[in-house]
């Protein structure tokens, strides 16, 4: 039989509600009590730890104050030597820097301080004379949190700017963009004084482009000359250093550059990028070239070629060559090797002057007759032949007296040729042979004639002229002694009477008047050993010979006491005299010392 559940009465429900608060009242009270207790304990702990921090701070301040006031000047130097190596930001031997550079100039006066606490340690700024010279960091050696800290120095970071008497040089390092730099074995993340683009210092003078991209790093905290290394593409780069001005740069690897060579004949000007190649920025070597057909039978001397080499080029620069303002033809340019042709201006031009009728051989071959011309009197009267030395350009006034000379003008030789000249079956020796770049000149004079080709009267006349000339320069000196004026002028007029008026020899005597008049006067002179040789009969109306002799000259001087002293000197004379039959009378055209 099922029974229905018993229902609570209204009284029973009220009773049940009253029993529930009594059951949890203790629990709620305990929870509130514990919460208040926790809050009080936390507040107490915070106050306690703050107390410990304040106590520690006061003890740290006391440590710093004692350090600041109790450290002697030498003590600060010792601290510098001890702690700088650990805090120096540069990349070098900091101990050596502290001992040898900074410590000797480190002076500290009265020290003051200010705290600059950090989360990691207690730090203080140290000042001397109002200038900060270091930052001091402390650490608690005890490790205790009871407030009984044992403070000691953790580090001292010295301000390099305080050492005003020690100026750190600015170190500049230029390297390819993207390269990796090592300073004294350390790879710095960034330079201490900044960085920026920089032109490549080793750019060739002939480079036409802007050059490769480079960057310069600047360091202002490195005292000693650093050891630097740099890599690009994993390859080490060549360092070019200048410890004097602290400027360093690294060369680009060969894979980024190319070299060129330019071969030109000697005397040709070569340019790269419009710049004339010189040994200041390019290397020069010389090699022998090849001979041409005209050089067969010559001396065998090979023409010389200049080979210019330029390394480290980045751009394809234009190459050219010229001589005397004319462009030279390019023969080949394969693989940056430029070879230029030999222009006519770099082939030897040969001039051979010979007495008329002489046989000329150039490299064993007779020159084409069209290359030879008969010289005029004015042309024969210049140059280095014995006849030309008389300065006979005006001899055209006496055409029958002008000796005949022929001149051959040849060109096209790649090497200096071999020249031989024969006259009457006798090989002539050149009286002059000059080479100026590619201009080669040979000059030959008439062979000496037998003595009988010149009459004895001509030889005597030449000797008389030499004697008159010696009398002119020795028996005069009227400048300081007017009593000699008449004698000097007489000698002067007599000498001119032996010559042809208006010739160069005559004019030279006239121009010498003032100079000779100022020469010392000799009281006596005499000629001895008079002889003649080197006879040349140029034509029937033109002859020359050489006169040699010794001239003994004496001078007398009267002393204050009336005594007379005599001094003498001996003058050696060798004079070539040229005589011309002029208007039916033989006269001296000119003379030269020989």
C-alpha cells in the first residue's frame, strides 16, 4: 500500500530555515578573519621590505660617500687601471690603454656623487669639478635581505670624454658595401662614430663610372692602430692602411674588377677613359717589336713597344692612342688587350747630309735619287759640319765659292738604320750624328785635302790672321789705361782689314770690341810652335785650314816700393780659318775655335 510522503508543516519549514545560518556562521567568520589577517601580513611585509631597502640604500650611500671622500688621487688611477679593461667599449687592449695612455693624465679633485639606481644594481654617477668622470655600480656581497648588506664595487665605467688631454683619433675604415669587418678580432655591430656612403679610394684615374658601392665606418674610441680584416663573398679582402692619418680601406676582390693592357709604339700617347697613361697610376713595361722590309740589312736593332697595364677597373672604359694630335689606328682589342698600329710619325725619319757626289748607303741600299736635293748656300751654312760652323749662310753672295752638299730625306724605318757614306772610295766618318725621338740626322763633311791643294800663301795668310787676332786680344786693354787706346784701336782695325765686311765673322769681331777692351793689357806676348793642318779645299775659291800655336803673355807690375814684378801665362790656341776669294782678293770669311 503506497503511502504519500510526509509534508512539513509551516512550523517545520520555519524551523528548518533557522537551523541553516547557525550551521555556517563559524565558517564565514573564520574566512573573514583569515582575509583580514592576510591583508595585515602583506602590509607588514611591504613595510618591512621597504624598510630593508631604505636601510640598504642608506648603507650603499655611505659606502659611496666613503669611497668618494677617502680615495686618494693615486687610488683613482689604480681603480682606472683595475676596472677600465672590463668596461672599455673599444676593441683593443684596454689594460695597455689604461696604464700607458689614460692613467698618466687622469686627475680627480673633490668627488661628488648622485644615485642613479637601476633594477639590477645600485649605480652612482661620480663627478669631479662638476664633470662626470665615471658611473659606479655596487653589489651586495652578503646576499642577505636582512638589511645588513655588505656593499662592494661591481664595476666602474669611466667616461672617455673626461680625458680631455687625451684626444682619441678618428679611425676611418672604407669597405665594400655588404662586407663584414673585424676590428682587433671583434666583429662590431656598429661603428662608434657613425657610418655612411664613401667613394672607393682605389678607383683608377681612368675609371669613367662612379665606381663600386662602398661604406665608411668611423670609430672615435680606438687609441692604438687597429688590426683590421674584412671579408666579402666569404673571401678575405686586401687591406690598404695608413696609420698616419688613420684611414684604411679594403680592395675589392679580383672577381669584381678587370685589367687592361695597351700596346703602343714608343712615343705614342695612350689614354684610358680620356686620361693619359702615366706611371703614376699605371704600370709600364717594354718589349721588342718586329722589323719591316726597309729594316732588312740594318743594324738588327728592333723597335721598342710600350705596354701599359691598368688593374682594378670596374667599368668598360674607352681606350685610345694618338701622336702629335693624330689618332692611331687600333689593330685589336681582344680580352681587354688593346694593340695599336705604328703610325708614320713613329717611324724613323732619316736625314743624311754629304758632300756632293758622295755615295750613300742606308741599310746597304742606295736611296732613291728623288729623295736627294742639292743644298743652297744658306742651307749648307748651318748644321754641324765644319763648313757650317763658320756660319756661312750669307755666302750666296759669292756663288762660285759655295761648296756643294747633298741631303737625302728618307722615312718609314721601324728601327734606327745603318748609314754608310763613301767619297772617292774612302768611307767617311760622320762629323755629327743625332737622334731626337724618331728624327735621325747624319752629317758628313769634306775629306781633308792634301797640303798642296792649298797654296803656301793661303796658309801664311791664315797664320797672319791668327797672329793679328792674338795681338788684338793681348796688346790692348785701354779701358783702364787710356794710353793703350791708340794701340788697341790700331790692332782692331788691322784685324778687320783681313776680313770681308758684313760677314758673320766680321760682325763677331765688331761685337767683341767692348769685351776685349776690358781684358788685361799684357806688356808683351809672343807666338811659338806655329803650325797648320786639316787643309780642306771646298772649291777653288774657298779653302780652310787649322792653325795651332802657343802664346806666351807677360805682365809687369810696379809695387809701392818701386820694385817691378813680372808674371807670365801660356795660352794654347787652335783656330780654324775659312778664306774666300772675294772680288779678286783672298779674305778671311770666318773663324772658329777648335
